């Protein structure tokens, strides 16, 4: 398991040299929000710290990737809306450089879309259109950020996006110690993973982390694989073939198991934590 963070303007000016010295190996940097178009209650938005964070992280050897916070509008043509947002992201980030992770789609609860009642099929189609366009535009396989409750209630437990890597939002303040201790996991009421991903590729496990070089709290993440797998993701071309939601989907690619014994043990605990199979009694 490899430690990382996700950042935006909320973290202010970051000392990336100190962040790297603290052991952080990767970062998600917020790039955009919405579709960059006036109307429907939204304005063009690019995170004011995005370019500085992207350049600073990369300069200090941190594998960086960009993410987009989705602001689905009340526009009745929701499929066009998805493409506008994806275009806003890809136009902003430009080329995904060698050594950078693919961009991510942050699709979650959004109170601003209350005026439109989105059906699960519409939401799944929206996400699929966004990801398919992004994959074609940057020639890399984008990442899906999401939590289980949103997938259950707003996307109808769909498996249509499981062909993309998952960045799981499940902040419970966990550490590898919690992962090892079954009683601690029970007390924290750990949820099972989103259907289709076992385990997720990335896991956002805390919103209240502290990292040297950053003033105030920051989101903490694990990459659920080895450093070799993380580096491979930062240079691997797109391997996703766009398909329609509801069609047969191939399982997500397995991520490499760490070689060193301690990380390998963490991997075992992670698989137990995210497993949907009932535990055998002793």
C-alpha cells in the first residue's frame, strides 16, 4: 500500500518538498468543476491552485493526477451536459504527461441538482459518457471516484463503470492497524465495497489527515498495490473500449501484489476488509 493525498485550494500553498519528505508518493490535484459554461446556476471554474500543485508535485517526484468535481446541471439534455464537463476537464489539463496518473471523475452527491430528478440509468449514462470522452481525449484510462451510498441509491448498483479503476471514498480514519484488528473494524462499521471492484485501486480513508508541508487537514489515500503498479498506471495507455451501460463488462484489471512482506500483509488485510464473501467461522 502506497500513501497519497488529494488537494485543492482548501490546502492553500503547499510545500511539496516537505510533503515528499513525509513519505507521500502520489497526489490527486483538483483541476475543474462543472462545465465551464455560464448558465444553469454555474460558472466556469478552474481550481486556482491546480497548475501550481500539478507542477510542484511532479517536480518533487510525486506521481500526480488531476480530478474533476462533477456539477450535473438541470439541463434536460444530460448527455450533452456530460460531454461539456468532460471537455472542460480535458481542455484544462491538456496532455497527460508521462509519469502522471490519468484524470479522475469525482461523481457524488450534489445538492445543486435537486431541481432535476436524475434516474439511476441517466446518472450511469452521464458517468459513462464523461469517462468515455475523457479516455478518448487523453488516451489514458480515467479513474472513477465514488462512495458506496451514491452507487447504491443514485446509480442502482450498476456495474457499467467497473471497467474503470475505482478511487473509493470511504473515510473512516483507518490505519493498517485497524485493517488488521477485526474488532476495531467492527466498531468503525466498515462498509463493503462498491459492487464490481474487489478491492478498489485507490482508497480515500480520511478527511482529517496531517502531512508535513500542508497547513491544516488534508484527505489521505492509499494506493492498494505496489509502487511498480502505481508507476505502471502513470505510463500505461488507455485500454478501455467504450460500451453501453447494461452491457456485459469485463472485470477490472487485477493490481499487482506488493513484493515486500509487510506490504504484502497489508494487501491481505485489505482484501479481507473489502471482500464481499462471508467470513468462515473458525
